[in-house]
C-alpha cells in the first residue's frame, strides 16, 4: 500500500492527520504528518516512518520511503 505524505518538521508534537473522505475514486490521498525532528541527516524521515508504522499498527521494518527524501511531499510503502 502506498501512502502519500505532506511532511511538517520541527513541530511541537508528533501526529498523523489522515486525508478527508474520498470524494473522487482513485485520487491520491495525502496524509499530513507532523514530527518534532528537523530534516537533518534523515532524522525527520525516520521519525515519519516510525509514526506511520505506529499509526497503521505495523512494524517499522515494513514502512519504506520510496520517494521524496529531501522534499516535503513524500511517498511511503507499507508492505
């Protein structure tokens, strides 16, 4: 399953905001993920992956960053 993420780094708290209800079938759904970590040496990406694993109730090893390593919009895969 692919998860599309709008990343917000340096926030006060870690949280995942799911996309609104799907109005158009097969449209991309963007989750907003806020993390405390700054985007330095991949720390924010790792924090986002951990938070997504917790949100989807799976292990961290099953969450993989596919694209957007240095962008605000990222794509993760959960296997």
